[in-house]
C-alpha cells in the first residue's frame, strides 16, 4: 500500500478557470495569503499557493530561509502553514499570482512579468521571440482583464500601489 | 440501507435531543476547537461510556500508522504511540480488519465486540492484547463503526465500557453514522490531512488581513485574529457592515463544501500601499523640486498627463516637461520603467 500524495498544484484550475465557481476552501485560504505560502508535513510540502509554487521553482531551498513564518496546525502534529515574505522586485511570482486572479494564460503571464518591470512592447517581443503585434494583442487582453485604465496604472497596481 | 434508524425514531426524548444536537454539530463547521476535538467527549457521554472517540489510519511507506487520535479516557500521547507501534508492527495481528481497506461488510456497520473476541479474531498475535495490558484495559465491551468513504476508512469511531451495550446504544450510534460519514469525508476534503478543519483555520490565520469564514445566510463560522478585531469593533452591525462595504472592500469567495449550506471566505481587500514614504525617499535622493514631487505622485499611480495638468492647474506641456525632467533625474528609460522602479524596490 502506498500513500496517495495530493498534487501540488490544484487540478483543473490553471489558466482561465471560471472566477465565479466555488473553490476548495483550503486553496482559497492559501491564495488569499498573498505572499508565498505552504502546508508542510514535517519538511515535506503538501500544498502550496501559486506564489509558493513559483518561488519553489526559482529557489528550491526557499523554505529554509530564516524569515519563514510558521503557524502550527492545532491538533495535528507535524503540520504547519508556512508563509514566506514577498521578495521585493520579484515580478515572476507576482505575475503567476496575478495571472491566476485575472484568468490569464501562461503566455500573458510571461508578458506581464516583463511589462511590469517597465520593458517596452519591442523589448518584450525580443525577449519572448515573437512579433510586436502579438505583444500588443497580449497587452490589450491583460489591460482588459485587470481592469486597468492604462499600462502605467497596471504597473502600479501590479506592485500593490494603486 | 433500509434498516438504518433515524434520530427521530429514538424513544427517549432526552437522548433524542442530545443525539440531534450532536448531528447538527456535525453539519456545521462551528465546532470549535478545530479537528472535531469536541466529538469524543460528547459521543462518550451520549452513549454512557467511560472511554471512546475516533482515530484514523494512514499508509506510510507500506506500513499502517495512526493519522490522528481524538479520544477520551486514554492517556492520549502514550496511547497513540503504543497504538501506532502495534499497527505499524502488524496491523492484521492487532485488529480483525484491514485498516486501509476493510471488507465491504465491515464498512459503516455498527458492531459490538468483547475484548476476548477481538483477541480471538486478531489471532491474539500480541498487538492489541499487550496494548490493553499496558493501559489496564482488561475486560471490556466495545461498540464501534469503521466509518468509510468507498473502500477507505475515514475513522474508527467507537466507545468502550465494562458493561454490555443495549439495543438503545447500538441504535443511537447507527443513527449517527450518516452524519459522521458526511462530516469526516468533508474533513478529509478540506485538507490532505483527515480531521483537519484546523489546517483551514491555520491558513485563514496566515492571511495577513481580516478574514472570515461565513455560512449562509449570515453566520461567522470562523475568524482570524484581525477578523475578530474587526467584528468586535462593530458588534451590532458586524457582518451586515462588512456586506454593505461592498466588493471593493471585501472579496467574497464561494467555497466548495458539498453537503453543507453555502459558505464564503470573506477577506478584507488590502488597501493600496501608501506612496508617501517612497515619494519622500525618492524626492530626497534625487533632489526633486516640490512641483516635480507633485507630478511624480500622480505619475506613479498611473495618471495621464492631461489629468495631471487639470489637477495641478498647469498646461499639459508643462507636465510633459516635468515628466522629462523626472525621467532624467531618476535615470529611467521610460515612463513605464519609472513607475516600475518606483514601486518594485524594497520600500
């Protein structure tokens, strides 16, 4: 008999998941934390939110950081919710969370991560090896989904400033 | 199952009322403290026993272990260790069923067992008998049910006492099985850990802003520390005030909790960061004029030149000149970069 391990990423909720649908309560709570968060059993990651997953991809040892905040699960030994502080200037994990919130595709997410650091459409096109026209189309969708009035408002909102 | 009794059929009105209360508790998430810690004492009391409760199993690299233990009348930690050791040594020598996959006839059925019979069924290969000796639990009657979802055990739920059980107690426990099953399978769904409403509570606590778990129509089931402070500040209007504040102040996420009335996770929207400290730091570092600082304050929240010109009562041309000067002073290649640099660094 083997222990069945729950998948790290919630199934079927990536990309354009309906925003009105009911969400698994634990997933909803982990996502609402905002910064990278995990459910740990001992040292093993049982669940993680989007920012947590993105952070672990970039930095596999992130959970060993000394500034991790631990909230033990009452009544269940060896389990804790662990929250890591946001890394200042980290557009990648923020873009992953924003993509989820706004229902963006992985491609939009990559465009957003560059756009948010102030890269021009031409610069984004070069970085992602596609045409500037394509980038423009992506930016239009992102502005629409994020409900931002301009590219600048989007950047400010992306970083929590508007 | 046509022979499943219902609580309404329990004859004694006092017992019926207490059983109905227990069933109602299993239907809500209000049963604080978390992890169904309230279940064992209430079950034991209802069934007139000295000890009992619930525990669950998990597979750990092919061995059976106790996943959680929620009992009264036993020395908790020590009992869990001993039980765990007995199960991981030889589960089939300990109990007369497969703890991870009992036979269909053993699932969700209330059975009464005497300790001698348990020993015989388990072929007395040491496990339970030595555990009993250690815990001075010699001759007892046991009434238990393996609450199952499909083939897997959600929990062993049962009670123990020195005198035999009567039909009344068996009926009572049988009547509670559907509610136990619903609740325990919900607990499993709430987290990968069974009996883990506590896991949800810990995650809600970790939300840095006020957060509430709300049940339709308007009951606060759980609140984190910031949420409790918020409710205490307005004890009269409470949830109504939160609802009236609208979706820009609080997000209401509908939760998937099959078999329960609608629930929402209500989280206070984080206010946008106050730009003042960053503005002051930038103005000092780049030696900005008061006018440049005013323009910068508007540029960084995404305002267009025309809007800025109107707000400050100057021409759009003048705004353009200020913006150009700002780009130069802050060494930004573009307006986008300026906004990004302003917000993205450590405050």
